C-alpha cells in the first residue's frame, strides 16, 4: 500500500524542478567525457584498447544498480534514496576529477553511475507520487524526459568550455551537491513497502554479469574468437541464469519476472535496450572520433553535437502535445526510424573530411532521440502498477544502460579495428547503429498487446 510522509509538505512543482535538475546534472556527468576523451586518455595514459572503460564506467554502474535502486526506493523511501544518490553523485564526480590513473577514473565513473541509478529510479517514483492524475503525470514525465535530453546537451558544452576536464568535474560535482542540499528542504517522502530484505544476491549476480559482458565486448576489439572473450561471454550467460533463479526464489526480488509476460513492459524494456545500443552507444564515441578525424577542438565538437542534443531537448519538451494522437509506443517507432535515416545520411562525411555533411543527419537523429526520451519514461511508469513506479523506471533504464555499455564497446571496436582506417570504421559503426535502430522499431511494433 502506498504511503507518504508529509514532512516536508508535498510540493509537486518543486518536486518536478528538483528531480529534473538532478536528472540533468547526472546526464551532464554522463556525457561530459564525450568531447574530452582524447585529453582525458592522454592525461591518464590510457591506451586505445582501454578507452571504452573511460566511457563505460558510468553506464556500467547505472545498469548494475538501477533495478535494486528502484526496489529500494519503493520499499525504504524515494526521497531518502534520491537524496543519497544525489549526494553520492557530487562526491564521486569530484573524485573523478582528481583521478590519476585509468582504473581510478573508471572506478569513479562506476560510482557516478551507481549514484545516478539511485536518483534516476527514485526521481520518477517521486514524480508519480507527486502527480497522481494521468494529465499531471503526462506533463511531469514529459518535462523529466526533456531534461534527460537537456543534460545530454549541456554536458559536452560545460566540459568543452572549461579550461580543463578536471575543472569540469569539480563544477559538476558542486552542482550535484547543491541540488542535494535543496532537495532536503522541499522533497516529501513516499514509499510502497513490501517487507523483506534488499535483494543483494540478485544485485551481485546481475552486476557481475554486466561486468563480464562489457569486458568481453571491450576485449573483442582484439579478436572475437579469443579464449578470454568466449569465457567472459559464457560467464555472462551463467550469471544471468543465476540471477533468474535468485529472482524466482527471493521474497522481494529486484524485478517481478511475471512482468516479462506483459507486452507493454517488454516494449518499454526493448525501447530502452535499443536506445542504448543504437543511439547512446554511437553518440558516446562519435564526438571523440570526429576530433581524431576532422581535427575539431573539444569546444567546436560540443557546438556541433549541440545540434543533435539541443534538438533532442526541444522535441522531448514538446512531445507531450502528441498525447492522444500518437501513443508512446508510436513515438518510439518514429524515433528509431528518424535516428536510422539520420545516421545513414552521415555516411561518408568523415571520409570526405566535411563536418557540414553531418548536419542533416544530426538534426534527424536529434529529433528521433527527443521522441525516444519523451516516450520511454511515460511507457515505463505505465507498464507497471503505480505503487511500483520506481521499479518500472529502474527496469526500463537498466535495459537502456545495458544497451549503452554494449553499444559503446561495440562502436569503439567497430570504428578502431577496421584495417581501412578510422573513416571506414566510422561508416561501419554508423551502419550498424542504423540497423540496430530498425531492429528497435521492429521489436516495439511486434510487442503489441493482443485483444
């Protein structure tokens, strides 16, 4: 049964502002390394084969903790988990700016991802409690989704504008701490306790499965048929099996496996997975690739990709106007198709040494990304009972960042392992991204509720 605590008194508008601001800051920390990757790798002496870890630390922490964070938020208090996550994000981000080695930086990024998992999963749960009516929920999730795009847009600009990537991490860490301080004053508590203990066994198995998968995809750059890659993939399968067994037996599982029989929940999960694989995976590495091939500065790269992320923000903010005319599932399909078409128009731009040829594709893909970011949170909270909103949010975003981990590693492997050079590798990575987007659209269409 849903319960709420009225100290402090519920303030829907303040809740929307604080959760959206924290979401934007978490996505800024996520995307900040996109345009500073070459400088960060040079400062930390990171070889090309290990650069995927610099980007993948945050999505790894996100994917591993989102499910358990959503369950903890529902059971023990969404405000409590949200504030803890926001505070931890500020500390972890500041520590990342002080890192002097690849592994220290990667661990800080994993901690950033884990903290972001807490605030993202609980943030949507707070919004559902603060906006109980369907109309209010539509408005709140639309604004929240727009700030996902806004954070993605602002991260590279902030890190590119500041004189050093370490300074950028200090600024973002301070922003997270400020949001945490404000949240103490204005957010009200809500929970839907089920009883039982946190699912630590499930969280451990799931987290280790993700580490094994990302390691396999990262090592695959040097040869997919090597024994370590095969062993890591086999370990992933075994650990996923263990996770499934644990979830069937524990009293309070991270995820209700019965939801896997719901087409709406599966559509939400598939949408998140393919958004990570096709969109986030490509655009996490493409800015660094543009710097290496088109010789753009970090700030020039940030402005160029603002066309993509800025359009994503604008479209996500206005997508609520489509309510009643285009379903969230329909928006996902259109979003994936726009991304696929946009990426295809970008083919050959790197080889032609022309950033101008990227512009139409960035615009189309940005519009598609905006539709995806607007539809995914609404479909996530609609796909589960209202009292499990944080778990539903955590599940969909877990699949999103699983896809992101795999997508980043795959993009780097495809782009850098081509014998024909980075230009050809970029085209291969973009072609695969377009194909994955089409697969995402097909999966969402296939997972329609019967009757």
